[in-house]
C-alpha cells in the first residue's frame, strides 16, 4: 500500500498570501472553558471530534504513538470513515518519530496528513531545530475550538509519572470560532473564503480593548512574515496597562529586553507581579537561562515562584481582573522570534478569576518562592555571564534574521511516499 503524505515546503511564499496574512479583531459573546492538563483537555477534545459532522482541523507540535496518540488516531479514522473531512497538520521535528504504519492508517482512512518542514536525520540526529510549527489548535465543525499548550501525548496526564507536564488550554464557542476556523483552514493550505473583516488591513486592530463586554476574544499569532512580534506586543501592551496584578506562568522564560522592562516597570509602580516558572525542568538549559534574569526582576519587587511538583509546560498570563491569554507561545527566543505560534487574548472577568485561582493554588501549594534578598554563590561569575546573556538576548531578533525564514506553503509529497 502506498501512502501519500503532504509536506509543507518552506522555500516559496504561499499562493494565497492574502488569505493567510490576516489581522483578526475582537469578537464578543464567546463562551470560554479553562482546561487544565490532559485530564480535562483530552476528554473535551475527543468528545467534540466524536460528534463531528463535517470537519476536523488539527494542528499540533507533538503527536506520540502512546495511549493518547492511539486514541486520537482511532477517533480521526472513525470520523473520516463516516464522511467527515479531517485535516491533520504536524510538525516535522516534534512528530519526526511517527512511524509510516501510524501515518499510513490515517491516510488509508481518508485523513489528510501534512508535515511541516520535515528533514532527514544526519548521523541519527534531527537537524530541523528552528522555525517550528509550534501551534496547538483544534477546530471542529467551525463551531467549537481548542487552543493552548497541550500536545497529543500521554506526558500531559498525571499517571505518566513525575515527568507529567502541567499545562493549560481553553475551549471556545461563539463568534471567535469563525476566526480560529478561518486561520486553521488558511494555514493548512485549504481553500478559504475571505469576508471583509478578514481582509488585510492598512492599520491593524488594537491589541487592547476597553469595550465593556464579557466573552471578548481575539486570535493573535506569530509568523515569519507580517506578524513577527504580535504576541510579544500583546504582552507588552497589557503589562503597560496593568494597575492591580499580573500573573505569568510560562515554561520557557527568557524574553527580550522590552518585555522584561515592562514586567519590571509594572512592579515598580506598585502592581503585584508574580512569575511562575519551571522548578523541575524538562529542559535544564531553560531553567538556567531563566535564573539569569532573577536578580534583575527580584530587586524591583517581582515575585518569582518555581513550580516543583512536575515540569511546567503552561503558556498563560493574566492582568488585573479581565485580561488573560492562553496559547502555544513561550516567552523565549524560539517562540518570540522563530516559531509559528498562536494565542487567544481574552477579556472576561469569570475566566480571568478562574485562571487566577488555579495559578494561585499552584503557587501556594506546589511552588517555592525565590527570596528577595537572595545572594547567589559565585555572584561575580553570574554577574559577568548574566550581562553577556542579557545583551545577546536583547539583540536576538536581529541575530535570528540571519537564519532562513520559513514561508509555508503546501506541496504534495509524492516522491517519498511510504510503502507499507
């Protein structure tokens, strides 16, 4: 049996660039459900997929052949066999270990499987490290959408053990789903109809809104063309408006100078700023890099917690009583300068309060708090290295400009079809 899997090439701009390059505005009247970890996320996603009548669009950075991956595969196959259009977009690095047999079963059932920027190993090592498809989005029947940081893998479940990840996603129903659907469809290379509100604008809509409505949602994303810094700008803008509280829970924290400065400035003007970071890292380098910034932030009153129960994988934040964001973007150079990412901005008091309560519980019961007046060992070495790292980080977006930028487009992958 020959299985054709489409790959997304990265050497040409997309033919439908206008459909892909869109600024989405604020949508009101949405219903939001915070989903914490795989225990909450997978049942809700799988329920929606089992009830799908017309279409399932899925993007994920990681899909493993474990109990979660096999359950997902079965659900997608059943959906395709009953006539549902199923499009699955996977990252070539994060999903590089999937077997031809696994992909073949999906393709044979009629699931369209796409791989973003695949690359052959060199000496047994994957080389396609940069500019990844890091988004995690599911849209079902254009009526319900899921977005966050949770991949389709068993390490997002508590029974995985000490290495199980702590993470968040949001289930969205309402008008904003149309934007998520349009975005997912366009990014997957499918044909889309562009309405007036989706056309590329001369002036982008504001990242902030003062509208006195609940359930406001706006989709923002990061690419390597027109939307290179939208997510970073959203954080900076929200922090500049903060008056009461800021809570940021982010797995890989090594932001640029402008974002660091806004965090520090918020604390300086009396805002209660809390950062929740990895204390039990899945990537040791990420923890070491984040700790280079502690002294800079602690001296101005930022409260830093390290989550120690299991690896933190979340990418969420809240400001004051209304503003929140949930998505795939870390606050590190990979997410802010290289990867393809997507977040939703949310203005909703109930959702903000629920997220705040969950993060406060995390900080209170499962974190250690860094002392304000801590005196680290080898302080002169740390000062020197910290200075160098800080300024390299400050200019990182310019440095990454030397790397080839991906301009995704779909390209049928036929010459390397798998023979099973």
